[in-house]
């Protein structure tokens, strides 16, 4: 929800409340035209919201240090708002129905009506605050979840980088680069990088264990590839091959064909 819609939402809710009250036609208004009572109560509700909402906000912000109970703070805010609104309500009544009002004689009865209206706005205010609080909590939880996920991804990447660095440190400096694939050759391990290849005295399964967190896959009992360096999947007769970024073609055996298929290589 954008900021403009969020600001207009409470006014829409208040207007709907005004229409509902107008249909009910309280306080002896059942003899008046329906459209006038609806217009009257919509105007009363909108005006009341503009009066009571600042009073409620003031009560929450500035009375909290002096009055601990929120109910008491809200009661004070409603009474103050009603006292102010009782001065405005007769003007609305006069404008819609052309009824003149004697403030001295009728202020108390108007004040009672204003208390009723103020209570409605207090409830609306509570609901609005609750919705905003829940929305903020949800947004905060989503943000926290994203941050945690990012931290986990970062930690996983750090582990991968550390494994790759420890492995490539076994190679001569001129051969250290991005790991492309591994090939078992008797008791040796042939390591292919973007800087060339080099033979290490290491068991194939030990190398795979060292690279267990790296994004790679074993394709054959003698081959392991880094998935990021697979260019395409090709065939030569019945043999399935992976063409690597260094143009090397790595065989895929039946044992590992399903694993290669699950890797969604193209």
C-alpha cells in the first residue's frame, strides 16, 4: 500500500461509518429525509475525525508520562475532543438543516452526543493503530527474515570461498584460478582451472569431500565438475557429455545421469 492510499484509508472508513449512522437516523432523525441524514453524518464523522484524532494522538504522546493507564488517557482525550467538537457540531447542524442552536441552553445535550461520536472515533483510532502496528510488525518480521537469509547466504558463500581457496592453494601459483573440473588419474588428481591444469597427489574422493559445499557435481566415477563452468550438455552417440568453459568434454555415466538431470543443465 503506497503512502497516499494509507493516508486516505481512515477517511474512507470514517465516511462509511457516517453513511451507516445516517441510515440508522439516530437522535430522533427518523422524520428527516434520508439523503440529508446521510450527508449530515458523513460530514459530522469526517469533521469529528479531524478533531478527535489529534486529541487522541496528543493523549498518547504527551500524557503517557503522567497517566499510565491508556484507558484513562483515551478518556481524557475523548472528553477534550468532545468539548471542542460540541462547539463545531451546531454549525454543521445549522448548515445542513438550518436549525439555530442556543449554545447556553443546549451545550450539555450536544456534549453528550459528541461523547458518543468521540467514542466511535476512539474505537476507529484503536483499530487503525492496531492495523498499523500489525502491518509494521509484519514488515519488520519480513525484513528480519530477509536479513537472516542474506546472512546465511553470505556465511555459506564464505564457507565455499574458504574451501575453494584452501583447495586452490595446493596448486602452483600460476595455475591458481577458477576451478572448472577434476579428473581422477590413477593415484593422482588432475585439477583444471581457467589458468590451465595441474596434477596433485590426492585421492579423488578426498578432493570431493574438500569441495562438498562448492556448487559442483560428480558426473562419473573419475570426474567432478563445477556447475558454473558447464556450457552445455551434448551427446556423441549414446554417450552424454558436458562441454566445459575450457572446451573440455566431460563424460556422464549412467550412475550419475539422474543427478546431472536434476541439476537442470542445458
